[in-house]
C-alpha cells in the first residue's frame, strides 16, 4: 500500500477526535476504510504524503476551506423524497389541519442534506395550506450538499416516493440537455431557504422560531452527550406547542428536554 493510502491507528484517532470536535460525529473504528477512501484525494490535492501531514495542516487553523472540504467528505448525506411517509401524513392530518392561519407556518429541516426533505415539506404545505403563508428552512453542516439543495435539480430516478399528482404539479421534467432530470418548481423553491448550521453549537436566534422541526436520521451519528446537546440547542427555536420529528431508528431516551411524546418519534414541546 502506498504512503498516501495508508493510515496508522494513531493518525485515524486524530481524525476521529477532529470530526467529533467539529461536528459531534462519532466515527467508529470500522470507518477507517471509508475515511481513507474519501480523504486520499485531498492528500494528493495538497501534495502531502501522509495522513499525519494532512491532519497537522488542518490543525493549524489556517485552512478553513480545506477543513470544510474534509467535513463535507466525512458526513453521510443519504436522503430521498417522502422518506418515512407516516411523518408527512401526521403533519397533514394532525398539525396542518389545525393551523389557524395568521403568521407564516414555519418548518425547519435541520439535517436537510441535498434538499429532498425540505422540498417534500414544501409540496405538503403548498397542497394543504394553499391560502396561508408558509416558509421552509433547510440546514446542514455540509456546504457541498447545500449547494445541490438550493438548485433543487435532481436525477429523474430520485423521483420515487413523490406521489404522481405532486410530481406533475410541483416538478418540471427536463428536456433536451436536461433530459433524465427534474427541477423543483420555482414557486416552491422561492419559499425554501438553505443555510449552513452546525447543530452541536448554539443556534443563532436570527433564524426565528418554528412550528415544526424535523431532526431525522442525524442523531444516529452522535453519542448520547452530543444528542442531548443538539436537542437542547434546538429547543429555543421550537415554538411552545410545536412538534419535533426524529428518525424511526432514533430515540430521545435519557435526554432531558421540554418535550412530550405524542407518537413514536413525534414530540410536542410543552
């Protein structure tokens, strides 16, 4: 194995601590191969011979863009439209149906990845709150996926899960040079905004308060201490009586927060 594709246990431990410090992600020992596969190209791009040299470069604090690239490469961003569809059924039947109007109804997709979750929310709100103002905010720690989310432009194979009526109403099928893709309609994209947010840090109050926060399929990468920190960082941004949704493989067990369970993986702020 060449010098640029080999990593010692000590070097791997340095990166484990670094990604935990930055993003709260617990990178298990079995992820060593993944790390090597994703970061080897960065050694070559920076004319470095070892992962130790790459770590020391990042640790100086003088290369914030390279540090962001590392975070982008080591964060997992799997998502798709209408993932865990019962959550959207509950949103429609038990939350939107009771909305009284007035101020804009706001939802935060707190781990939005490439935007499919946020645009799913937008389709649901456009359909079931047609006469009310609403806003969607999507965030992620990865700037790379946020760029894709803002475009709202996806390979056609990604449309699975979108109801046919929504697909024809809210998505534009690509033609000619864009064949094999689809674009989320402008009337939805203009009501969805995206920004980088590190959930392990206190959340800027400037983003306002939300009626609903989706925090799905991200806590599986956190240890218990980080999970508690993330949930409590979000609480000031969730309105009293607002709802928090987590992934079906996740739990808030052992986390002290002002939340009452209303369904498995669905909570209401008390």
